[in-house]
C-alpha cells in the first residue's frame, strides 16, 4: 500500500473487507454468502481523500487472497472486483 498507516482487514461481522487508517474505515468491499462456498462481492468503495493510491486494488487483492485461503469462491457483481479479476489472471480460478 502507498500509505503505510492504512491496513486491510477482514470484518466478517459486517461481511466486508475493510481499509482502516487507525480506527477509521476509509474503504471496503462488501460481500454476502451464497451457499456454503460462494461469496458474492457487490460493492467496493474508498474514501475520496484516499483515492489515487492504488488502495482499491490492494483491498481487493487482500480479499481475494483471503477467499482463496478459506477455500471459498467469488461471484463478482461489483464492477471493480470483476475488472480486477479480468486484469489479474491469477485470480480467475476463484471466479464463478
């Protein structure tokens, strides 16, 4: 990440992966489960003050790596997540 104070975390209670700057959520990609295996990603957002730093890509990469580690699959309804997978073939095996 460009800004070392911003970290990516999984917040399963909110069903999303978040970018946090300290205690402040500055971005997220949200999902909802569809069955036992698929996670449907439907929205990604980063605060305008943090735009242009590549944080959306960092967040989605973190989320997809976690999905893979958990043995889940992705349904990308969110245009950003869908586009990220298209541009990064190493994640195409996760997409349904």
